[in-house]
C-alpha cells in the first residue's frame, strides 16, 4: 500500500485557516471585543472583565498573539496586550483573496 503524502495547500488558504482557527472560540472573540473597547490591557485587567480564570485568558491571549491579532509588550512585571493595527482588516482581505470575493459584488466565485 502506497504511503500518502501530506497534501499541499495554497499558502493563503493555510494562513486563513490558522487565523480562523484562532477566532474559533467565543472567549477569544470576547477578548478582542474587550480590547477593542479599551486597548492596551494586562491579562489581569481582562480577567476582571471576563467570566474566565487567569489561566484561561492567558491561553487565549497566547493563541491570539500567535495568530497575529494581538501584540504584547512587557511593562515592569506585566505584559500589556493590544490589538495589532490592521489585523482584522488583513483577515477580511485574506478571506476575500482565498474565496475569490470581489469587492463590487461580494459573491463567492467558487459557487
């Protein structure tokens, strides 16, 4: 029986998939919305606003930083998290590129 090789995906499709995966948890959306309302917050500040433990928020922050949605900067004994400028718009553009959405008609070319 022949070995299957790992399928090769389009680079943009793979990037989109990784970013979409990072947005695939409601807690991460809540974190983004909290930072949108009040940018530049520590994990402790976010925990005080959200119904999650510190370890949960910390794990989700790491996923959002890794996917490129947030920036982190050390300050004294804390880390300040902020929305990465243009990250959401870049994600929207990537969606359009992957699915062939034309700005003028917003239809998916694959359907």
